[in-house]
């Protein structure tokens, strides 16, 4: 780690002011204490006084009380939750993107219900990972890339954002492939579908308000609820579902490959960057922690239920009649479902679900990259700024959106990479989870720091998940 600000030790602390936060070294040389500067020039021990304490009504020197971490005990608790809700739900709806839908569909076709259990087992892990971004965003007031830069140096920050960029471009290719697939279901030319999608995505973010962007993203993502209707119309045999869920073919390499893809479809680098930056942009404080956690928990359950619905629908229809069929795009899945669900239903219901998934994921992934680059390079990176005031931020968003659409337009056969993109996400897990856990241990104030038995639980689960994802990827490639 490089020395910062000319200090005698290379362990940073964070100093906060009304307008900015700069990283300096601890005066006692240990690097274990984080101080917060108030606007009067005083300092506060962050172990006792979190970053947003001024918003919580705490006076300087007061301890981090349990009441600060809880939602206000007022009759407007529901209003409080609805005001806080958004970052978790938006990122979780984006989690069920087009690549995830194709992965879940192929899982159901090829393996019936044998990968259904994995969808539910991944819910706690998904919540654990994203909940750490909630803590980091609330108690540091900084994005993920900015913390990596401050605590691990520019090289590691560049590596992390580089992995983010690869994951985002891969995600955008799958999202625009889904948009094209939906357009083709209704006879809309490829170019027209992509142009309309790009214009809609650009229009969403130029409002100069984070909250308006968040509402638009959630509204788009709610179209994914259509997949529950698809699963219901598939009429699965529930005894068959139960039996297949626990019939795990441990000795099959292709099973492990799809399991790796399912893991990569659940935890993606851009989700971590997005939610932490969104919480910062929304200016959530410690008094919002409980509501933000609930927002994340609801989203975690919802996104995996949607994945399960797609898997069940595919297993109950295509998987039962043609298990050897390979599905690489949403158009192929829709066409395969048509004989079982009826042409109008398959096109409209499935098309709405895919379109919602593609659009919300494109918004979230593109914003994650714009935020991540801004945090590492230092350019203005907030949705609260007008596009003319944050040109680089909006420019990165627009560039990666247009690039993703252009790649799909000029190389349409890339839709076959949907599952491969999810496997790539699984291979990035060691880097992504490693930084997240390290920051949660090192940066957070003592009251909410990752420690004790929960720390070891998180470490073990993260290590097992990363190892399983890597093993599945190399096993599917017949390298082991």
C-alpha cells in the first residue's frame, strides 16, 4: 500500500467534513482509529460517532447507541421504510437479468428441478454480501471504489474497476441481446429495438435526481413478476418438483458448469458497486440501517423466487419433453414455451418479463461502472448533478450503454455468451468478495464492523461459494 498524504505510516484513516472526505494517517501511528472532522474543526472517534451522526441528532462524543441503528419508533414507520427502500430492491431486480433468465431456463431444461435447491440456498449468501455494502455505504458515506483506492492503493483500485468494467460490458451484451430477442418476437427489426432501448436508457438518467432514476428502474424491474405467471401456467407436477430438487448428480461435469453459472448469476461485481454508491447518493444515514437491511432482504428473496419461477417453467415444459435442447437466447426460450403456454401468452408475458429484466439491469450495471470510475478517478459522480455538471459521469454511462448496443448489433451471434458471462462472474468472485470482506473488517466502526463468529461465517461462505464457482467453471471446461 502506498503512503498517503506524506504521513509516516501507510495505514489511512478517514476525515470527514461538510463538503468532502479526505484520507489521512492516524496520529498515533496505529491506523486503527478513524476520526471524523465536523464543520467546526473538531474531531469525533468514528468508533463512537459514525459519519452521518449529525443527521441522527447525536452530539459529538456520544456513543453509537442501539437507537441510532434502528428505524425511528414513530407511527410513520411504514413511510420511513418506503422512503429508504430502493437501492436494495433495484439492484436485486437487476440481479435477475437476461443472462440469469437464460441460465435459469437452461438449468430447468437440462437438469429439471435439480438446480432448484441452489436458488434457495443462494438467498442467504446474496443477502450477506449485499448487506455489507449497506453498512459500508451508510457508515463511510463513500462508494466501493473510493474505499478500495484509499485503503489498498491505486493499483488494486484499478484492478477492481477493471474487473467491474469487464463484468458490466458482458452484462450489457446479454441485456441488449434480450431486448433484441423480445423485439424479434413481435417483428421489430434489430436496429429499431436497440435504438429505442438506448434512447430509453439515456432518458432515464438525465433527470438530475437519484430518486427519479431509482423509481424508474424499479418500475421497469417489476415487469419481471410476469415470470410467476409463466411458472403457474406451466402447471408443474409438485411431487416431481420435490423429488427432483434433492436429486443432485454430483458426478456430472456439465451439472457443475451450470451450477457455476447460477452462482455467477446471483453475485455480480456491479451489484456491489451499485448498491453502495446508490446508498451514498441517496444520503442514507445510520438511522436508516434497519430499513435498508429490510429492503435488501426483500430484494434477495424476490430475485431468487423469480429465478426459481423461470427454472420451474422451463423444467415443467421444455425439460419434460426435450431435455437435450439447448437454449441460448430469450427468443429460443419463448419459442420453446409457445407449444405449452400458447403463442400470445408466451410472447406477451415472457416478453414483458425479459424486457423489464434487461432494462433495469442495463440501468444498474451502467450506473455501477460510471460510479466506480468516478470514485477511483475523482470526477464528479452523482445523479444529483446536472449532466453539464458531471459530464464524465454521464458520459461513461452513455458510452457503455451505446457500446453494448453496438456490439449486439454488429455481432448478433454473441447471444450464445449469456451463460458464459455468468460463469465469468463466478470466476471474479474471489476478487470481489475479498475486497468487500476486507473493507467490512477494516473500515467500519466497531459497533457494526464485521467481526466475531459472523465474520468467520461470512469468510467460510464466501470461500466455499468462490471455490464452488471456480470448480464448476473449470470442470465444465473439462480441465479437471
